[in-house]
C-alpha cells in the first residue's frame, strides 16, 4: 500500500495553481461542464464538491458514483475518508483542551505522557512541544501511515508509536531525527503522539473525545474516527488507480489520517471556520490558522497555508489509498471549497477543480 504523502500533494497543488484552466464567470457552470470529463479521463468514480462564497453555500453537488457496480450515486451524505484533513480536526481537539486549561502549547510533551516516552536520542526532548508537533517542527519521524485492512489486527497506540504498523511500515518508530524547533518536516507520527496526549489528559478514547467535544457541538452527525456500522452505512466504496474496488483502510493513527465524514458535515465545519462557532474562540482560531515562520509560512497548527492568486488559502489536503480530498478556505473573504473523491486518482480531479475555484474566487475580490 502506498504511503500517505500529503506534502507532495501540497507541492502539486502549488504547481497546478499556476497553470491554466477554463473558468466561466459562473463557478457552477464551470464545475458542471468540467467535472464529468475529469472523472472519466482520470478513471475516478466520484466526487463531492461544495463552494461557499461570502459566507453562503452557493454550490453543493455529487458527481459520479459512490459504488460503480451498484450505480449508487454520490450525494452530500455519502461518506469519505479524508486522510490528512484529519489533522485539522485534531488541532481543534488540542486547542479545546488548551482553552480548558488542560494543555499548554509550549510545555514539553513529557509532562502529559505516562503510557509512552520518546526514545532516547542526542536531541533535546524538552523542545518537543505540542505547538511544535502541530506545525511539524518537532523533529519527529514517520511521514504517514498505510492503513490496515479489515482482516488485519490494529496495533495499540503504543505499539504504533513503537513502529508496529504492519509489513509496509514495520519497525518505523516515532522518534527524534533532528533537533526540535529548527526546521519544518511533516510528521504524521507527531499527530499520533497528540492522539495519545488527548487520551491521557481526558481519560477517554480519542474518537469519543472528538465526538463529544468537536463533532457534537458542530452537529456533525455522520463524522467519526470510529468506523461504526452507522458511519459505514453512508460510506462510498474506495477504488484504486485501475478503477478496481478496494478495502476500507483502518487506522490506529486516527488523528493523522483516519477521519470518516460527509460533504454535508464538512460544510458545517467550513462554516465554523468562517464565523463564530460553539467550540473554539476567535483567539484560538487565529492561533491555529496563522502560518509559522519556521514552517516557511506554509503551515500553521493543523492547517496548510498557500498565498496564491492574490489571496491566502488556508486548509488541508488528504490522501489515502482509494481516497483523495481537499478543503481550502479564503478566510478573509468568508469563502471555501470542499472536494472529496473515492478514487486513488482523485487528485487528478481535485487539483484542476481547486485551480478553477481559485481563479474564479480571485475574480470576485
């Protein structure tokens, strides 16, 4: 199984955003005319897409199929794995604990851990803070995770951190590989540490905490890190590059890559990013969406940041086998785009769509 490589997606997005794509004055017309052909050309079964402009939902549509064999169509309630967009939600979970006084962004993580410790190294472990993990400057290993099939036994969090992640990534433990707080290096492994910290501090499972503290208040009823029967009954079927049906990937490292959600629920989350919300204060929202100089101003705390077309895009991309996704905001103008696909080739649809939206949004400014 392929490794999740979200930073590659970021670079690809950046390159494509400088390309050319046909865009009409009406983004609805553009997507309706362009997306079916992109799906066919890329051998991608389906796409769910939503556009918010000036704080209002102006486009919400499913294209193609959630299941090709059954000809089941994509809708706004179809479930998708969203890969590394999971990290944005994890950042919300962490910031809620910061607001509640249970965590501090700049305290060494060792204060919060009893079930596992970072392996001894020549580097200064006291510089590994929650803030540094959130913005990928903590010096940690493990870029991404492969996911497990239904037939595979999931390792515990501690086993995963110690490198027990199946044949593809076996023996790749989470450890310090350079001095913390000296440069940017994307680490899904760091977010697995955050998952453990949340469990240690709250005394409950990561998925339960996220449902009660984030998804519940936002009314995201079909979103979960736990692949329950209720969640799975909404799910699309994932497909590989050849268009063959795949198994559903499962994760111990949920905080990094394991969230299952729908377009309908992500619209609620997008709105929570664009206006006052019942979970995080405006101050906390500013903290997690402000780019970090040490991360080359390309990453904040759980959010990618790109300055293109004369405006700033803030959000995240996600890539797992059988799934590709993107969610980007223009926070200064209350705008957003959400793109979800159930095919490994989905980025060949997502990237042109993101480019078309960016060019169109620039014209609205």
